[in-house]
């Protein structure tokens, strides 16, 4: 009787144990990362790591790495969103880029202007140069009218004595004024 009872109970338990073992093997196999996994996970691009790389390796090397790793879209999105820690990197990166990437960064700064005017104006060239000058970045060409209105309000609301020249150049561009 005991043998019959054991056989009746052992069979479902045996199948359950086999099923658990198979699931454990499958789960473990899924947990094994492919050879590219740890490297990709270690290469999380943040503003802090990028700033550290610029400081250690210089902008030229960082720009080459960003191009090689196809990270420019991520940088562009972060700047355009108005994230200050990314915007402060633009003055170091932009001079080392090719013309197309420089235009992309200019556009990202332009998009960020109404979201974070202080950071964008701080990233502008106080001498109004052609690469990062207020008259270049703040030009409303190609931008919707709503962007222009929001940008004007944002720049006019900013009162920072350290950004006076950049604010004036930016407002001139936003209002369609040309000057020297």
C-alpha cells in the first residue's frame, strides 16, 4: 500500500521537480549576457561622465568618440530638452565638431532657449561669435511663432548681470534686429 501511495505521489512531484529544474536552467540561460552586454551597460552616457572625459581627454577626442559611437542624437536630445548639465558642455564640444554637428547643436540650443534660458544664454559667446553667438542661436528662422514668443518672454524674464550681453544679442535676434 505504501509503495502504491509513494508511486502515486512521486510521479507528480517528480514532474514538478523536473519542471523546476528546466525553468531554472532556462532562467539562468536568459541571465547570461552576450559578450556585448557588460560593455554596453558600462557605457552609459551621462553629462557627468562626458564632462570628465572632456577634462581628461580633451574635446577633440570626445567628439571623435561621440561620432564613432553614434551618441550625438542622445546629446542633441539632452541639450534640446534644456538639461543644464548637458548645455554647459556645448561650448567645449561645439568648436571641435564638424559643421553639420555644430548646426545640430545650435538647433538644440535654440530648442532649449524657452525651457532653460539661463543655461542657454550662459553657453552663448559673449562676443556674439558666429558659432555660439546670440544672433546665431536665437534667430527665429525655421522655428514656430510660439517658440519665438516663449523665448522672448523667457529671456526678458531673466535678470542676470553676467548674461547682459548674451541677453541683448539674443533679444535682438528674436526681434529681428540686425547690428554689429
